[in-house]
C-alpha cells in the first residue's frame, strides 16, 4: 500500500465530501439484461426501449396511463374479515398484511377507480401484483363486486387489469369461494347490458384465470404476458411432454383463439377507448 492510497486519497475524499448516489438510478431489463436509466424507463411506461419487454407496473402508474389526465377518482372498497382462519406460516397472516400495507401504501391487492378513457366513462379495477403477488382473497372479491356495482350504477363499462399469482393460501377455501363470487359480479355487469373488458398482464395465473379474468366480452393482453392456470413447469411435469415454444404467452394464446388482441402498453388507452365507444355506444364527454 503506497502513501498515495494511505494518505492522499482519504485527504481528497474529505475535502470533496461524501456524495450520496441513489441506488435506484438504473434498472436492468429482465429480458435482454440491458441497463436502463430509471427516468427513461418511466417515460417509456416501464417498457424496455431495447427489446420491448413489458415490465411490471405499479397500480398508481397503471391508473395514470389508462385514464385521461386528471379525470379519475379512486373509491374506498368494502372491508373484508381480516385473517378469518387465524393463519400462520413463518409469520402471522395479520403481520404479513401489516408489512405489505406499510411497504406498498395499499390496503389490498385491488384498486378501483372511475373516470374517463379518451372521453368515455369507465370503471377500472387494477390488481396490484406488488401486494402479496396480487393474490385473490376475500378483500379482492369484495372489490370486484364493488367495481361491478359501481359500473351498473354509473351505467359505465367495467375494465379489469389482472396481475396475479392466484388464490391466497392464507385464506384457504374462503379464497377459492371468490371465484364464483367474482363470476356473479361479472354477470351483474352483463345483465345491465354493459361491456366487460379484461386486460391481462404478466403474470395472470391460478384462480383469477379460472374465474373473472377469462370472462371478458373482449380479452386483451400485454405482449409476452404469462397467462394460465398452472405454470408451464407444472404442466410439463404432469403431461411429461415438452411444451411448444411460447406456451401460455400472450401471442400463443391469441393464435389459439383465447385472446382477441395483444396490445402494447403505449397503445392501451386508445385501444380501450375505441372498444368502449364501439361496445357501449357512448357519446364522448366534453373536454371541459
């Protein structure tokens, strides 16, 4: 070790002072591994500018990207029983919920808002993957029912963005009962003669896929989203066959008739507005 590193370098550092550099300035794309400046990534709607990979989005960003600027209002959702089974694994379920609420600033894995999309009235429910992987419990079921009732009350179409790891194991059978419950909520919208549009994002799996996510009048997905009930590894081990390339991805499902369209995030608002206008035959609201 020389006198330069022992004495000179510390002296220079003390003179210049310590510089705090944020650790979230750059994001690595999970698809192409390119480093992306965080501000540029946010401007590009969390889509990699190098390979077009659609990264996960926060609920707040999703609402901002979907509704017209400054047009939407979030609603308070009904409260569901907390920890009905007294569940505990590595920690108590109540403690896990408390940690998630502090971390995400969300009450549950669903947010519902109403506003306009390209001038058309709409009720939008967005699943929050950042909250316990968007798992479906009693609170999510309450939220979907509340969104359906609001859509009927406002005579507006219902749009649901899905992102989920499936049923919430901490609620056991209560979680599974949300599958028929959310299906009934969708039927409420249909009985009122209103459009129901589903936008599936990466990933949409488990009981969500087996219920309200597959019941849309129009089924949309973001590019390369994983969509299915069980994951491809589980299916491959069960059937003991090699699955085709792209199995359970958006483009594969569209080719096989399970999706109506695959839409890039930058085109989603305009696409939803066009669909709502065609299905609902709504007059466009005044810009004022």
